[in-house]
């Protein structure tokens, strides 16, 4: 009863911390910024034209210009107000994948993107900060935006004039919620990645923490770069664009990697296949981009579609797994999986809502892409990463407690008293699990030769020493096996799964080398073994008992050869 209470308290505390973080962020977003009143909002009295056709609108942020394709030109013209009171006046606006030219009385004072466009590179998003002279007041300002790719952008951002430092700080304050969220997720991601080697080495190669770190890291970079905050903070629009698309393409891949670490059997193989597929596609896209065959910004829609399909498959398999656990007797990780599924569901729903809003704004609304945000996705990302950590902590803390409580019972019921290896009951239990999971595995059947001879000639004490020594040899050779057991008497078994199952022949050679070393030091008897092994794919129905029988039959064939060789030695003598 105490265990159940502690579990609920732990989960409640974790969610309370998450709720407190969201409240803190909400309070932070309401901070007043009086100095922003010194910034002039230039959102009136513009003449706006598209490809030479004057539009019936004078407010850039409310003008429906449609989707701007490569080569389309949007021009905005107005008369500058007096800026003589500013010590360091600056014109500021946001542009997406477009060539920019800014002129005063037809004299170009700023241009952007032409060199990259002519070289076939991606023209990045950018937060412009164009210095103005105080005597420009009353002159004609013209901004020209030319689409640099297909479906380059839609909508026009607000345009401001103010002190350079004020426009910079103002840009940060306006986006403070996104900056805070991005920095938190990036910092957490780096921290988890730094801590993950501990689990890789000391917790049976557990890769969940490293994938959690990369998920948090990429989510943080995507939030920061979507709003152009990396460009705003360090003045590098190209790096900002690279971070946006690299993180966007790899968030689904890292989630698949996490699922690959959680599941086993056929589900693990499926998630591994999807993970490798995504990673391979990303590498191909990078190669094509570097070779300038295509731009990596052109793959957003296909990869979004792939991510949607993979997300549907993942949600179905996770939900199915939860239902199966509810109807089974093993429920110790049910809450962990439920928390993870909750976080993933919230994140996917939040992302879907923002994707729908984004596409509506881009293709149907005057706001356009330039005025879209991902606030809902940002909150969903924070909840998802928090659920990811809560799920992981619960899994480790309570699985450790559960295993500790059960270990003494398991040792008594499933351990061979003489060797300390798994006994026959444990071996049969593992084979039943293998049959249910239908994964890839190898079973090795081994027979300790000449045990009866040692018992008859040297006594059972030496026979026991022979058995214990051979058990130690097996443990030394098959140190990373999933199971080493004694089926009874002189019969032993080794089970290896997944990638370890492919190294069976190499391990047998190592076994003989270790036996040779032990024999060189042994005076009373010599270690010798007959073996046979079989792979799971050799048996059509995948039953582990039949795989073991196949390995056992091969072992007896070798044992017959040993007996035949011994008989010939006796006859020759």
C-alpha cells in the first residue's frame, strides 16, 4: 500500500512542477515594457504593389499578398516620418526566403540575399536591422521583396523604426516566452546528453536518456530558429535557417529512436527500420543540398507527410501495447508508458493545431506565414519533454525498487544452487518469452564432456568442481548473453538476442580458447564440451523450444563424433 501511495505522490509532484513552470512562463509574458513606446510602428500609409499591380491596402501586416513564388516582387513605398530625435535610428522588419532591397529616394541603402541566390544557395529568413540617417525624415522609403524559392512566403511582417538597441531588446522581449522555452529545452537537452553515457555503460546500454536529450535539444533549436531568434541573438541568418530545418527534420527521428529503445521484438525492429529510414533520408537530403542539386528547404512537405504516417503507426502501437498490459499480469511499467503516451499525444495534437493554423494563414489569410506562430507547439513541447522525463524517472526508480524486492525470490526459484546460473525453470521461462516476442535470437546447447568419468574416477567433489569451473568459463565467454543456464547434470544453455545473436561462431572460438587456457592450469582433469547452436529464423513458427531442440540435436551429433574419436583412440591403444 505504501508503494502505491509513493508512486502517486511522485507523479503528482512532477506534474505540479510542470504546472508551476507554465504559470511562471505565463507571468513572465505579462511583463510591461514601457521603453517600447519609443519605437515607431510603420503600419499605415504604405503603397503596396505585387508584380507592378498596386493593391488596395495600406497596412503591410493586414495585406493579403497571397503566396509569393520565386521571382514574384512585392514593393512597399511610404514617406518616412521625422527621425531627427533618434541618436541611432534603425529600420526593422522580418523577411522570409526573399531578396531584399531598401532604398531612400531611389538610392539603394541595403540589399540582402542576392549573392546566396545567384550561387544557388538557400536565401535564409532574416531579422533586418538597417541603419538610417536622421536626415532621411520626409524622404521616400521603398522596400522590395523578391521571392527566392517556390512558395517562398506569404504575408508581410510589421515594420518598425527606433533606436537600434531598442529594436533589438524589443524583439527579444516580444518573443521572451519562446526564448525562455527554447533556452530551457536546449539546456536540458545538453544536460541529458552529457549524463547519458552513464546509462549506456552501467544500465545495460539504455539509450532512452540520450534520445530524450536529442528530442529536447532539437525542439529547443526549432522553437528558437522558427522565430529567427538565433539570427536575432547572434546575427547569422544562415545558421538560423540550418538550425530550423535540421531540427525540424530530426525531431521525428529522435522520437522513433526513443521508441526503438523502449520496445522489444517485432515492434523494436519496426521502429528501428523507421529510425534508419528517416536518418538515411536526412543524410541524402544533406548530400543533395551540398551538391546544389536541390535545396533542403524543398523537402518540408514530403517529410511532414512521412512524419504524420509514422506518428500514426507509433500511436497505434503504443496504445495497443498499453491495452495488452492492462489485460496482462505485468503492470509495473503501465504508468510509465501512459505518461509517455500522454505527453506524445499532447505534443502531436498541439503540433497538428499549429500546422493547420500555419497552412490556413499561409494560403488563405492576410496574416500569412510572416505573422504565424507556434505558441501551442511550444507549450506542447514543454509538456512532452516533461512527460518524457517523468516517464523515464518513474521507469528507473520504480523498476529498480520492484526488481530489488523481487530479486531474492527470483534467485531462490530460478537459480541453480551449485553454479549460480539460471536453472531449468528459468531457462524454460525465458524460452516462453522468446516465443512470445518473436525477435531475433540464438540458442546454444552445450554438454560438458566426461563428467561421469570424473565422478567415477575422482569422486563427486571433483565432478562438482568440473561443473562449477565450466559454468565460470561460460560466464567469462558469453559475458553479454541474455541467459546462461544449467538445464541439469552436464547440460547447459546460452541465449543471445538481437545483435549479440549474430556473433555466435566467434564466441564459440573464444570459448575454446578460454577452455585451452583453463586446461593448461588444471592438473586433475581436462575441460571439454560438445555444442550445437540454432537461430530463431531457422524454425518457421519461431517457437524457442523447437529452436532449442534443433540446437540440442546438433550438439548430440558433435557428441557422437567425440565418442567415436575416443573409441578409435582406445582401439589404437
